[in-house]
């Protein structure tokens, strides 16, 4: 049976569905490929926000109230760094800092990002494969009146205030997909591709921009199901709504469908956007309408099952 | 007036007297040279325990109850590192971690240890010069039946359990004193040299072993006053007593005096060891007997004044 699932994920929203998929699929049936376009070097540490979001979600370590980072977090190292006059625009918790120190140390020792991620997630008791999209650095940048801003500069330091004129992924074209990503794309038993509810422009596009990933996805004759990150005609979190407006596109599921174009077979949209379904279906797209906000573990699991059913995959 | 003071210090005990000296001397009148033989690389971070002890003591950030590290400390980054399967034999607090991250980052950027230390101590509001003994790595090692152990391996991981057969300072002979240390040694207005109550074998000897430091100290015709780290015929903290025994020397101030030999003009000993004074004076050594345990800021300041008076330096 063709049942292996390749899921593409960004950070927070995507990480929740990634955790849902991990809760309903056996480890050997799931490859979670995570955006690394937001990664950056800060204070000598290699920070991979989306890999960490997915890791913390799968390990049950994510802070569900704050919506990002590790639960039971403290901020003492950052307070000391601030006292020492170091940059404090990117807030790093103490527990999170342990992750960045371990990753940076092992990368500096010569391990690939894939190997480091596999090791650290295994140590946290995660049985499923969390895979960076590429070993090579890809850097998402947002075009603004001030020029191209690195993603974290735009997202955190500038809090998405500048008007975006475009998005680019430095290094993506010449980057190769990571070995486990490339292997998943070629698996004989690949059953479906799930695009998690992450920002299509900022979190999923970098994955699609890596090497020949887009062509490889087009070649595969399996369903590609995306879960829309929009809820009630707005982004639940993050700058998607603002970005769509600035790029001259309506903040609607039509824009999500347009964006994925021919890659997309099925779009899962929130019940609050049920009105979008008719238009989407008129384009020949298959649509599921259901609650997509994931408050709790059972919401994540339910949405994972919905996406898998939409892809024609049976789950136990 | 010749009134500049060059003080040599190791960690905890030395750091207390260093703070006392800083409280009674103007910044321009004091150069605090600190042992870096205990420094090591751990998890990709450059850790300088003695520089940090002196820094935290002068900044008023030291934990006086635990006796080392930063007050109001937490241990969350270390807990995450442990969960990630990384080495946890050297416990690093979260606030302390901020220091190591800042230092490591700036060293990796190409700054010298002197420049980094000057910058970070200034940011913490310290006006006095805290100076590493050398920019070059010097590594204190303790000889044992298992071979030579790096200092932190001996001191922390093995908790000083192995019987010591000797101490050596890898890299010291070919290392140059740091620029500020070399400059202090040559100052026209150098008034005295104070050796803080640190372990002579493990914390002061590495400083004396750097390049031609010992010869330079012998050349200077100013008083060298040491404050003994022994209290009541035992080391207040750390392995000095055990080490003296293993090296076949009595645990007494006679051993301290022997160790510094001709360098030493005056030894300040604790009132509990008043009985040692006669023997020491019989060797031609000048001796002050007074309380040397530094519980509070006023103890530190008082002992600093005692040491300065012994050196013939007037303080305000």
C-alpha cells in the first residue's frame, strides 16, 4: 500500500499539524520536511526556528500559551547578554538556548544539519523523522523600501512593519534537498504530500524553491493536500494577511490556491471560510471544510486525519 | 608616588580580595591579572572560570551562598542540554551561560581575550581593569596515575579525587603576558604586587609560568605581598590541602612561603595560624596575622587594606 506521507512544514501552525500527523502515523510512514529559510546565525549560535517549533511540538515541550518556544521557559541568559551589551532584539529562552548551543556545537564539529537534527530529536524521544529541507543555507529575505531584509530582521526586529514588495530565497536554487527529503520524494510507497498550515510565501515557498523540489513534486502522481493557514479570511498568526495585501492579492483562500497552482489537488479550509468553497471547487479543486484551529492535541490529531482522508490515506 | 598595584588572582578566594582591592583603589591604580590556566572549551563555548569569578565579584553579581557563579542563578539551559544527551559534568547556570555566549561569540569574531574581557566587564559597570594573564591558551594539567588530566576534568569531573603527582601548564612557556599585564610589570609607578589568596600551585603558578613573568617579577624592586589561602592549617575551599599532602609538603604556611620563595617579601596569614608566624619571621619573612576569611564586603575591604599596608601603600 502506498502510504508514506511527506509533509512540508514551517513553524508554529505547521508544527501543530506536524505533531498531529506524528500522533496518527507510525514513524516509518512519515517524513516531516521543515523550512530552514528562517534559520540564522545569532551571537555565534545557529538558530533554526521552524525545526525547533516542530521539535518542541512533537516532544510535547512547546509553550501552548505563548504560542512559540519551550514551555516553563525562563530568560536569564538573555538578561545577562543584555547586561553585557549584546543584541537583544531576538529573545532566546534559557531552555531554548540549550538547544541552540547543542546544535551549534555539533554543526561546528562537522555534522550536517540533518544529522544534528536527527540526533537531538531522538534524544528528546521523538521517533518520527524531522528533516531540514536542505543541508545548505537558504535565507529567506523580504523586499522592502529599505532593501532586502533577512527574514528574522523583518519578522522579529521590524515586527513585519515594512511594506513587503517581494520575497526571495537566497541560495535556494543551488541548494539540494536534504538526503532524507530527496529520498522521500522518490519513495515507491509515497502516498501523499501534505502541506501544513504555514505561510505559503514565507514558510512553504522556501521548501519549494530548493533545487528541483518543485519539479519533483510535479512529477509525483500523488495527492498534494494543503491545509490553509487562513481562518475567517485572516491569518491566525503571523504576517500572511498583511503580506497578501501588500503583494496585491486578496486575503482569501483563492490566493492560497492560486499560489500553489497546479501542485495543489485538495485544500482544507476553515469552517469560518466555508463561503470560499464554491469558488475553489469551480476551479476544479477538491475542498474540505472543517475546523482548522488547533488548540489541543485532539484538534491536531483530528485535522491530521482530515488531511490524510482528503489525500485518500487510511489511518488506524 | 609609586602607588600602582599589580594583583594576581585565581578564582573564588582570590576574586574576593580582588573585589576588596577594587573597593579601596581607584581604577587607574590597580591592574588585576587573572589566571586563565583553568579556561576550557565546552560545548563550543570558551569558559574562563577565574575571569568570571573576578568579574562577578567586582560587579556584585557573585553568589555568596553557593560560593561560585552568579547569584539568582537558574539551570534551565543545562537541563535542556542534558535532555539532548550532551555532557553535563560541568554545570553552567543560565546567567553564566549568557557570559560564555557573549565571550565565545566575540572571540570567534577575532577579538583578543583581553579586548573581550575589557568590553564585557565595562558593560557590567566595572571600572577596574580585569586582565587575563595571556592572550594565548595556557592549560593547567594535573598529573595522576591515569596520566595528565586537564584542570576542569580533575577539579570538576573527578572532584579532585585522583592523587596528584604534579602540575604543569601547557603552553605557558611560549605564551606572552597579555599587553596590560606586560605594561603593568614595566610601570614606573608600580608600587607593589599583591598575590591574592588563591591556590599557589593551581591558580597563581600558571600566572608565574607565563613567558618571562617570573623573571620580570624578580627584577621589580617592589614588595610582593601574598595573602595565604590557608585558614587554620587547611584550605578554606578547594584542593590545596589535599594537593600539598600528595606532593609531600606539610599543609602549612611554611609550604606557601617555600613555594613563592625569593619572590615573597610579606605573607599575610590567618589569625588561626598565628603559631606559624614565628617560623616564617625566622626565615626573614615579614608577616601580618589577621582574620583572612572574607564573608562580607567589609571583610574584603579590610583585608585589602591590610595587604596594601603590608606593601607600604597608603590608601585613603
